[in-house]
């Protein structure tokens, strides 16, 4: 049983950091997915109303 706690003490920090990393990446991907869905919804609503938005071509200063 003492070996179990030794291995647990060694592996727990790595597992914890991996879990935090996974949660952060998951949150980023979900936020990106929701952002894209919201943009599509806004474009669809604008096209239904006949409003055309100016889209940037390739960057903030182009």
C-alpha cells in the first residue's frame, strides 16, 4: 500500500496539470464554436432584413 501512495504522489501533479490544460482547451474550443454560431446567426438575420455588412478582406489594416 505504501507503493501506491508513492506512485500517487508522483503522478498526481502531472494528472492535475493535464486536467487543467484539457479544461482550458475545451473552454477555448467551445467559445470559438459558440462565437462562429453567433456570427452565422447574425449574418442570416441581416440577410433576411436585406442589410449587407462590409467584411474586412484580410486583416485589420487592409
